[in-house]
């Protein structure tokens, strides 16, 4: 049965801003979606079991739930296991446990934060902020967007400030909207973005 709608649960408003722009390009016109931000990662995790329990009571077969969190400093495997357990404990089928069968919930991570997805598409960043160096992604420390250490959003803020932007502080939601409007999902070099992208694209084939 084809997917008709996707419910996306994210931890904060800047990820919501990005996905509201990127998802239509991935889902096309036949699948609707809604994005629900939380008040941070802990708020999302604390409330996720009850939210999933609520979904379990009414979710149609043609709906899917996508949970997106930043890995931050968490162990990737343990965080994924925690998210999977929350869904399984309320009787929902996850993509990881469904095999080739139908599933209801999929858990995906930005590694280590949303800004890794921006580092993965520097063409979009420079379209939004033209003074960012054209060779940045070839420099040591920036070649792998998912391996940038010391806090991805802090690193991204430093790049923008050195280029003369956000001298008064990084405005995450504003930057997210502007950059996302230039993003091309197919060229993103972030592996965690590619996993998310391919998951969303697979919904169009169900």
C-alpha cells in the first residue's frame, strides 16, 4: 500500500526549518508531511514514548513516522537502540526490525548535529553566504562533514563569523532557512544526510 503521509519528529526549530524546505523535493507531490519540533533533544526523548503510544492507537497503514535527532556526544549505537526500544515497547514496527515487511517508525540521526548537513553542501552555504571560502571543504578537518570535531554547530558558527557573518551570534533558524533554500539533496557529502535522504526517497517507492 503506497505511503500517503509522513509524520516527522525533530528536536528543535532549525531542523524543522530545513526539512520543511527539503522534504517536498524528496517526497514529491503525492506524499504529504508534517514536521513537529520539540524543545531540544531531551524534550524529544522524554516525550517520545507517549507520542509513539498515541500514534499506535490511530496510525493508518499508509502513514510513516520519522524521528530525527542529533547524535551530539552520544554513542551512535546506544542512542539508536534506545530509540528503537521506545517504538518496540509500545508495539510499533521499526524499519530496522521489519526486514522486507511494512514498518511504522524509522529513526535517523544527524552526526553529530544539523550543521554537519550544511558542511555536506558547501555550495548551498556559499550561495547563502558568498564570503565563505571556496576551498573550505578541501581543508583538513572539514573534508568529512560527519567527523568535524569540537561541536559541529560551533565549528559552523566560527566559519560564518570569520567570513564576516553573524558577528552578534549565530542565528540558527535564520541560517537554516536560507541555506536549505539552496540545498541539493543529491550532492550532499554528509553520510548521515545521505542515509536520511535515501530513507525518505524509499517512501516514494513503497
